[in-house]
């Protein structure tokens, strides 16, 4: 009987030992199947600096390529060109002095004063404010003097400077020679407008190169109906003179 009990105890011990061995074996198997934890790489400071420098260089290259390329352009060279100023309408001024106008020499490009000079002398016809009937024609004549050192040729011109032409041509030839220190009469035929009012037209002389010179001369007139003269003479009064009475001498 003791042998049976000893054998039973040995069997239990073997079973317990076998169970322990199986648990240990299972633990080892499960431990082998667990994924290995990743090993973090060691960071190198030199590699980091190199990568940062390469990134900055690439960014600067892309920025430079995106900017427009500056191209050098040649600016045009300014050249002096002689131009004639357009006349300015100055109906309220009596005369405009064009003596300050200069001419440009084609060879040297230097401006020189115009040697042609003139002055207004007198109104020969149509004084300022003359009343002209609407639509009627009239001739205005000015007397001017050549005060320069050049002789005006027949190819010099009389030109409109400011205002309306009132039926006259915009320009016409002087048609005669005028020596220095001599006078000449210039006449223009105008046609009065139909509308009543005051009108002014300015004119000027120009040489063969169409350079204006001297003072402007003008016509100033009023369109209207001239007032008819009124008879201001007092008619004589018919009065009877007292008759003379003869006195009788006393005795």
C-alpha cells in the first residue's frame, strides 16, 4: 500500500513539473513573437547643419529665378527742336510784343533774337469802338514802322494772331518792300458779324521763315445800328416887335 501511495505522489510531482515546464516553454514562445522595439538613430550635428545650409541655398536659388531680370534700356537722347508756340487769344490787351521770340540756327542750334522789329504808329481808319452795321464790309488800315535792321521783302506775311478773322484771310503776303526806319500802311477788309456786340481781332507780321516779330496790331469794333442824328436846333419863335408911338408935343 505504501508503494502505491509513493507512486501516486511521484505521478503528481511529475505532472506539476511538466505543467511548470509547459508554462515556461509557452512564455519563451510568446516572448520570441513580440516585435522588437525600434532603435532610434543617433543624430549627427554636422549632418543637420549641412542639410539646413542646402535647404537655404535651394530656397535662395528659387527666389532669384522668380525675380524678373533687369534689362538695361537706352534712353532716347533729347534733341532741341524749334517749335512755334500757338497764339494766345488776348482780346482784352491792346498789343502783344513778339520781339522776345527767338529763332534757332540750324547749324549751331543756338537761339538768336529775331532781327526784324516793328512798332505800331497809328490807326488810319476805324478807331477803337467804331460802330459797324451788322453784316457790312469795312476796311481797317494801320500805319506801322520798320524799326529793325533788315529790309522787309514782299514775301513777308501779315497773319492772324488771336481772335476771329471776320471774313479776312488767315494770312496774306505783305506785297511790298519796306526798308528800315520807313513806314507802311497795312489794310484788311473785314465783314461785321450779324449779332450785335463788341469784337476784336489781333494780327502780326512774320518773316519769310514764318517767324513772328514785333507788336501785334488789332481792330476793335462794335456791331450795332448807329444812332441817327437828332435835330437839336431850337425853332425860332415868332414874336411881334412893339410898334413905335409918336409923341405929341405939349403946347
